[in-house]
């Protein structure tokens, strides 16, 4: 992280933000992080919406993008892919491991993030504990953990023998397993992988980005974050 860099990251210390924090630390690309306080509604400000029209963090602006033109990128999976292409790291050029990395990246974007997020929401944040919703998303969370554990029973990393953007994408989402209704000890291969990834120096640095900004959400913060304001 630096005071000035062509890569301007707009983020907050959530799993989707942490994916990009880790990737930038892993690649060594210089970047500046700009906090977007999602509990205070900063994601709805017009300046940010020009970068991220879906009002979600993270978003990245490459001030020196293709043809030396500014390029704004939203959606964390797209940002990971862009940074992998720019750095030449964590996404193989070999067809099979590249395909596996992208498949598991899309698995995270399409299933792990949305489903684990819903499990966390209905188990922890929702004012009314709706049994159907709690059971629905807790069961789905455990189904996804089982899929990941089975994959890691066959290979050390999601794309095969090598660490990739798929691992970077999935890792932060597994850290709140208790709040998702998951006992990580039920998934020993995933637990082992989690420790291996978590011990990487760049992962530790990435997880520390903006950590000092974190706080307990107030009732008003929750209304903003969950679309009631």
C-alpha cells in the first residue's frame, strides 16, 4: 500500500473487500486504499456509484489502464481476474489449471458469497429469527463446505497443485464459519487448507488492511447496509 499509486482501491474490511486486499498484497502491485464505510452509506454517494453502479465494494480504478486510459472495475471476481492478468500471477496460462481456477472463482462468486452471506445475515443480523430462513441457509452453507472439503481431499488448492485467485476468493468467506452455522472441524481438509492459506505473509497483511476501521454496527448502520435506508 502506498500514498499514491495508479491502482486506487475503494473498499471496506468485509470478505469481498479482503479478497482484493489479499490479492494486491500477494502481487506486490502498488495501490492506495480508499475506505468506503458501508455502514454510513458511503457506497451510495454519487462519486462511488460512478465507479461501482451496483453500490457494492470493492471497486478498483486503474488510473493507467489499457491504452493509458483510466479504467474502473467493479465486482470482486472481475477485479481478481484483472489483477491476475496485470501481474501474471495466481492464474495459470495452462488450460486445465486456468479453467479450474476460474470455475472455483465463479463458484465463490455465485454460491459461496451469496449463500454464506445469507446464512450469516439470518443467523446474526436479522432482528427476527425466521426458522425457515435460518435452516435453509445453514443447510446450504454446510453443503458448500462439504463440496469444498471434498475438492481439497483431492488437491492441495482449489485449482490443483498451485495457489490461485480461487483460493484468495474463498478464504475470507470461511473465517466466519461459526456465524454461518458451520463447525469447521467437520471439514478437516478445508480446515487444513484454511491454516495453510492463513499463514501466508501476504494474506496476513491483506487481512489487516482497514482493520482499524472496523466497528460494531449500530441499528442505524444495519438499516443502511441492508437497504432499509
